[in-house]
C-alpha cells in the first residue's frame, strides 16, 4: 500500500522525462501526460479509501532509517488534496489541448514537473523536503508564466519571480532557524514544540510568514492579482489549483502540528482571514477582465479557508477542508471558462465581451454553475462549504466573523453577476461577430465537468464531508500521524 | 559571533540591492540573500571546529545535515540565478522598451 505514495511524485517526473524524449509526437505526448495524471488520481482515491479508517501509510524512500530517509506519508488531508489537484491538472491538460497551449514544446513537461512538486509537497513529512518540493513546483511556474503570457508578461513575470524568490529565501531561513532551535526539521519530531519552546514558535513564525506570502494572504497578497492575469488562462487555471493551495496546506499543517493549534494565535489568524476576505472581494470590483476579477476572488476565498483554520474546532477544520477542496474545483472551472472565452473571442476584457449566453449556451451553463457555487448559493457545493464555515463560527459565537463572512458572500455574488451581465448577456460586439467561434469538446468539457462536480458536491457532498471530518480529526489530534511518521 | 555578523551584513547588502531600481541589482540582491541564508543554515548546525562526520566520528563530529541542506539550496539558487540572468539578457537584446505599467497593461 505505502509503496503507492511514490507514484504522485515519481510518476509525473518520469512522464516529464518521456515527454522531453518525444518532441514531435503531439498525440502521444498528450496521452503520456494524461495517463500520468490519471494514475495520480487513481492513487489519490486509493489513498483516500486507505486513510479513511485512521491508518497513515508511510513510505521511507529507499528504506533509509527515519532521520535520513525522504519520508512520504498520507493522511486524509494529503490524500484529498492530491486527488483534487490531480483532477484540476487533468482538466487543464484537456483544456490546453483545446486551446493549443500544449503545442509549445515546454508546456507539457513543465506542467508535469509542477504538478509533481505540488503532490510531493502535500505528501512530505519534512520541512526541508517541503522547501525543495515547493521549489520543484515554482521553477516550472516561472518558465510557464514567461512562456505563455500576453502583453506585459515580462513585467508581471519579474514581479512573480521576485516575490516567489523572496518567499523561498524566507522559507529556507525559517527552516534553518527551526533546525538551529530544535535540532530537527521532521514534522513528527516538531509536534507541539512551539508550545514548549518560545524560540521554536518564533522560528516557525518565519516559516509561516513565507507560506503566507506564497498563499497570497493579505497583506502579502499583492503579487497574485498582478502576476496571474498575464499568463494564458489555462496556465492560470493550473496555477490556481496548485500553487497558492500548497502555501495554504503548509500553513494548515504547520499550525496544527508544530503549534498544536495554540489558541494564543487565534486573534491574529482571524484578523488575517477577515482582511483577506474583505480586501480580495473589494479589489475584484475595480478591475476589468475576467481573469483579474477571478484572481482577486482567489485572495478572498483563501480567507474563508484560513478562517476555518483560525477557529480550530473540529467543525471549523472540517469546514475549512471541505471549503478548500470544493473551491479548488470551482476556481479551476471559472478560470477554464475564461480560457474558453479568451480562445473564442480573443480577449477576456469585460468591456469587449457580450452575448456569450446566446453564442455558447454550454459555456454559460458551466460558468453559471461555477459562479453561483463560488458565491455560495444553494444547492451548490459552495453553499454547503460556506454554511459549514458559518455554522462553525456561530458555535464559537463570533458575530463579527459571521457578519463579515455573509457580507463578503454577497459582494462575491454581485461580482459574479457583473461578469454574467456584461459578458454573457448584452449585445455581441461587432469585432466578435467576424470571429468564427469554435468551441470543441476539449475546450468546453473541462469547465463543464468541474462545474458538474461543484453542483454534485451540494446534494451529494456526504463522502467529501466524511473525508473532511476525518482530516479535521487528524489535525486536532496529530498523535496518530506523528506516531506513524516517526516510526515509534 | 562571526556567524550573526556575516548573516547581518549579507542580508543588509541584499535588501539594499533589492530596493534599488534595475534588474541586475535584483538578481545580485537575491544572490547575496541566498548566501546569507546558507551561512544561517551552517550556523544552525554549530560553527565551532569539530571532527569530520564520517564513520566513527563520535559525539564531537560536525553536523552533516545543515551541510546537506546548503548543498541543495546552492543548487536551487544557482539554477534560478541563471534563469533570471537569461530573462535579463532576453530583455536587453530586445533593446529599450517603453516603461511598463505595474502589470504591463491597462487596468
């Protein structure tokens, strides 16, 4: 069983090597990339089933002793995130075949390496390996952004690379400080240390700061709406499903294990979460392209997940994990809708769009479902997710949090209605009438499928909720995870 | 005492370069910051002189783990530095461009 843990890391890396060896066989290349990703989804589902009874599969690569081995482990949270990310990668690969992004030679190998880094970051149990795997994920993203962008990509690419490099430097410094203070970088050996050793809490704070930058939490969010909208929409969809989510996952894991959910930090986390929610959603009002609106909403939605973490009860953690999983799918669906719009109309600037609902009703369906789910309307998965977060906040009795969360949902809805009203209703602009809109199944299928997931997660969200409950229990009581990973 | 001093000087110089205009200074700033973090990692394992950490080195052997960290970090920093310089060269070859807005396009 635990040997399967190597597949999400090694599979896509091997696929990338094969892809580099096949420069000209486009169809074969697509099949290799899709197969590698499908294998990761399959492994993710197997891991989800295996971890459902509290077992934690652990793999020490090469059977080295625990201190020197590269240790991979899966608990329900890791397994869920690997599965959901791989689903997004699969959707993006299909969409890239539709838009022609994958005709660039570097696209498929780079996205394979990027996804391998992300899966590895979810599975690793060691902060230094987490740093390495985050780098494995980020380096291809620099190239993908520079490769695929439209006008302004050089400037946005520089902002993105500089921010990421600064984040990585801070992260490495934090890991070094933590090693200096505690003499270990293994998560299992660090469990609860921040509550005993104040210096370890400070060093952990440096690590968390780095991940807050990578996860685009307010006030460190400014790079995301600058950099993301410049890349091609499929690449943005890929980034949205993987990059910032790894930062968020690391914050959840480190806060739960290293700090043991120390209540002394709750006010700080709640403040950051609320600020992210409000500032992200307000930023989306003032911008004029689909990708920019969606990028600002990423900042806002990350706030909801962090809110669930900040309250740190069983209900709120389960809500945060459910929210994270459904939001990754919904956000990718929305960005892929933007990709379809950009591919058919040549732009996603709202002022040059109109009449999409009549010209491509299936796209309108996909966007409508995903947008309503993002805003949190019943019966979609987003409603269930927001309801769970609100119920958890209600249990704690925090009225400020409740009010802000409801108001931010309302503004999110308004923002989605704005895109709908401008881009999907209204007149088809004259410039667009001459363009022959060709939307094949490869383009429309991924957003429809992901939107369908968002719809199904509402009425049929039970299994995911069960996984989220298990994952939350594992975060509240990390003893089982710690015992399995440390091998003691 | 030398460890904190070296880290401090390198970080100060790196941050100073990052805050100056110009792409090459940005790259050099990150190189210096990378060096600072490497010294910090080395200091995390202890800076005083000890036996080499080979078989039978005993209790007084140096800590090999931070050195392994640094090796990995150097490789990563080197690769990214080369990529940044390549981007810089590409921009330079295209000649002087009009100044870009904050994200390179109209809002």
